């Protein structure tokens, strides 16, 4: 283990010397990604254990995790948002395990996870860091909690810990294809101008993975890291909100600056300031789809929507959530709402639903 850690450090040192050429840098990045994976694989010995999260059952329609340095106010936030009890104290590492709570918001049940504080080096096995970040990987959205009176550099440190564990924040999966072949060498094409990658760099990265025959097509200005992410796989792309807590401790001028930053949400958990704003943002970032069911001849049930994710929201997904045999009996559906062209529109099971649509399923007789 220590040798892997040492290798990582050596590469990071070499990287920071910044003398390397683009393709050499690409090679270093690939080596680094491979070593990190080695470190996180279950076979790895010692160093805080493998990438196993806390054993908390998933429940509800979505899972949101609170991640941050110690004593930034994660537990205070959980208590105020969910009414669940998690111990709060002025000393660091008060929370030692994962404490779940539930928020019912706009008819959706959102599981909120309070997690132990992480420190720099968490991804490499310091403290309970790996367990925390493994659990974070199971979330649909992460709230990075920052302390308004602590240095702003903390944000970047937390991001690096999550990135080191394959979590990509507020980022779309790279729009590039990588196809392994049996022969033909490295074939690199791009539909746009590339400022980061050239054939040499791509070849250096591929050779590190012992891949000498592959078709690589870029559809945007991808970086070496993006290519490595695609080759490595198992990356998780997740929305992230930066909740800057303890704003009762800063000036109005400072608050105005924070308020303008993208993905930021200033709050005071203790004084319950802007918790509604935070919930609104969580809702926005989760991008859930509420579907109201309308039984034949009756009004829609607006109290208890079926909650679908933004990626799985066809009529078929809806049917599967209602009853396992629903699809067998499915004839067509009537849809009212923003996804419908008429009121109602008759649709098949491939139809994509929108938030707050009303659906009536017509069964075969
Ligand atoms: N001034 C101020 N203090 C706060 C606020 N929220 C939390 N605190 C205080 O910050 C300290 C740490 O709060 P916790 O909720 O225990 O923080 P945590 O992030 O869960 O800490 P660990 O579990 O140790 O990682 C406590 O003394 C809280 O009372 C806030 O909005 N304003
Ligand atoms: K604490
Ligand atoms: Mg805590």
C-alpha cells in the first residue's frame, strides 16, 4: 500500500514541476488514474479498507449526501431539514457514522444522509474518508457543506477528494467514443478543434492501458482527464450544491459575493436561514418528475405523485412503478400536461413524460 501511495506522490510531484510536455503529462495522468484504482479496489490491503460505504438502506425517491470537513454544520443541517437527531457539538468528528433522515418535499421522499467529516487525504484512506466517499457515490446529489468563515480553498480540497474516487461534479459524461479493436492502430478523429489532445497524447495514454488498437472520436474539446475517465469507466456524474453554512458569522458584503457563485447556496443551519432556498435547489438539481395518476372517471390524485428520475420517465417507466403486471395489460395511455400535444394526448409506452403530467392508463380488455 505504502508503495502505491509513494508512486502517487512521485507522479504528483513530477506533474507539479510542470516541465512535462502534453503527451508526457497525459501519460502521468493515466498512470495516476491506474494507481488510484488499485488503491480503491477491494483486493487492496490496509489503509482504511476498500471502497465500502456505510450500510444504510436506500429509501424514498432520491438520496442526497452531506459531505464536508469536520464541524462545518452537516449534522445541524440534517436535524433542521429532517427533524432526525444527529449529535451536534463544537468539536471535530462528532459524527462517526452515517445518519439518515427523510425530507418530504413536493410529494417526494428524499433521503438525506449525514456523514462523518472528511479530511484531506480521505480518498487515500485517511479517517473514515473512503467509507464516506463510497457512500457519496450512491447518492443522486451531493451537498458539499462549507463553513463561511473558513478559507475558500476548502471547496477545492473536498472536490479533489471526491474526484479521486471517481465522482464528477456538475459535469456531463464526456461526449467522446472509445472503441477497442483487434488491429489497425490508434485512429483519432475529432469533429471540433482540439486544444488539449493530439495524436501523440492519445497514443501515450492508450499505451499506458496497453491498448494499441482503438478508434477514438471526440465531439467536443476534451481533455486528457476526460479520455482517461472514459477508458477507466466507473465514473459517476453527479449534481452538487455548495451549501455555505454559518452565514450568521459574515458580513452582508461577503454574503452578496457568495450568493452570486454558481451552484452556491448560503445558509445558516443554526438560525434556519435560507433552508427553503436550499430545498428548492436540491429539488432543482435532483430534477425529479412527478406524475399524477388519474383513475378512469375520477380526478387525478395530486397528493401522492409517482416520482420518476429525469433519465427514466417514459410511460413504460411509470407503468413499472405502478404494478409489475401493468405493462402486460397496457393498451395506451392518456396524458395531460406539458409533454402532451393535445388535452389529452393518446400515447404509447415510449412517450417521455414531463414533471406534473397527469396519466391515465387504458388497459386491454
Ligand atoms: N454560528 C453558527 N454555528 C453553527 C451553524 N451550524 C452549526 N453550527 C455550529 O457548528 C458546530 C459544529 O456543528 P455540527 O453540526 O456538529 O457539525 P458537523 O459538520 O456535523 O461536524 P462533525 O460531525 O464533527 O464533522 C456546532 O457547535 C454547531 O452549533 C450556523 O449556522 N451558524
Ligand atoms: K462537530
Ligand atoms: Mg456531524
